[in-house]
């Protein structure tokens, strides 16, 4: 049977090709143009092209709204290795990030700033709750579950709070640092994606915005994490806030990308075309059997009536009527 083609098939190649090109250009810019003192890029050529490529790709993703119907609905699936492995990776990264934020409270700059101190504690607490969320994603196979939805909201809040933490933390990066802006956008769009992910657990999925924000979040998390980790591995310097943040961003990219590829495999809500054909054939066959049964019963009834008539004739006899004396007397003669 020919596999059904879906609109998501048109958007995964741009995610990999255009997104990959943007990641490569930003990686090159990190090695050739990044200034660790000013936290800006000295020459804006490579990074400008990379940024424009990201913006163009995001605009391309928004056309998904035009190619799909609002009524399209699917049956989500989490009971597969495409979900298990990335969810486990995100859980481990979240655990390390939570510990890092608690340890970071000893930093004088963080400890002296009440906003950053409160946000650090909140990130640590929400990080533990988010770990529970991803474990529930693994162990609870049912799509609609209130516990999954509740802990998914912890992930949504955590990512939004972390974006706020990056904004207020000016110890290393100034407010207008391009590295900080990319990281903030990655976490904000990822937060929105998980908001729509939590709606799936509530049975109120919005598949079109889920897909668009998923593709965008996957692009931005890759654009943020991959060049940073490569530059840290070979250059020895960090562009993002911490290596734990970059590890979390990379694991989120893997998780979200896996969810986007999973959209190619999940079934539509309701019966597929093959199932509908089978149901139609079964209905026609059942109707045919009923008609045959009715004809058979009618024939049996006719045969039964004929058998009753024959039996009645077979068991019918004429009884002789006894003659009376009056009948034996001769009739009087007329004179």
C-alpha cells in the first residue's frame, strides 16, 4: 500500500539543509569573528548571512499554516525509541543544570542579586519537576493524562524562566550580546512548543501551531547549541552562559527534532482510508448475508406451508354416512 504523504515531509528537508547551513556559518563565525572580550562578532559578514538564513527558514515554516487544514487531527504517540532516548537525554541535562544553578548561588554576583538568586532557585526546583515530566512521557503511554499535562507545564515555565534568567544575568554577556539573544529566542520558542505539547496531554491538541513552533524551536536550539559546543571543544571558551545550558539546548534540539520526524509516522485521528474500505466491504457483506438469510427464511416458510398442505391431504379421509331406514324404504308410487 502506498504510504500517505504529509505536508511535514516538505519542511523537514529545509530544517536539515537550511538549518544545517546556518549552523555551519555560525560555527565559522565563532572561530573567525567572535570577540570573547566584547561578546560580539567583529566582522558581521558570516554571522549576518547565518542570521538571515535562520529568519528566512522560520518564515518558510509559517507557510505550513497555508498548506494544512485546521481540522487535521492526529493520534499522538510516545511509546517508541524515538521518544524514549531523547527524553532520557533531556532529563539528565535538566538534572545537571538544576545542580549547577544551586551551586551557582555561591557566586558573589548571583548571591548579591536578589532577582538572579530567586530565578536560580526557581530554575532548580522547576528543573526537578521537568525531569519528572520527561519520565512520565516515557512511562505513561496513554496520550491524554492529567499528570503528564501538569508536569509538562513545569517544563513550559522552566524554559520561560530560564530565558528571563539569561536576560537579567549580565555578569558575562551584555544585554545586546548576539549570543545571549540567540539563546533567549531558542528557549522562548521551545517554551511555546512545550505549551502545545502539554495540550496534547489534555486532549486539546493544536497540530498546526505545534508543528510550526516545533520546527522553529528545533532550528533555534541547533543554531544556539551546536556552534557553542564545537567552539568550546576546540576553542576552549564558552559563548553561552554555561556548558550545562548548551548541553540542555542540544538535548532539546534532539528531542524536538525527533517529535517532528514522528509526525510522519503517527496515524490520523479516525479511521484511515484502508480501514474505511474494509468497513464498507464488511457492511456490504453483512447486508448480503442478511438478504440471503431473509430469502432462505422465506423459502423455508413456503416449503413449510406446502408441507403442511400435503400433510393435511395425506391425513384426510372420507367417513361413510350410515343409511337410515327411511332411506331404505322404496319411494311411494303415484297413482
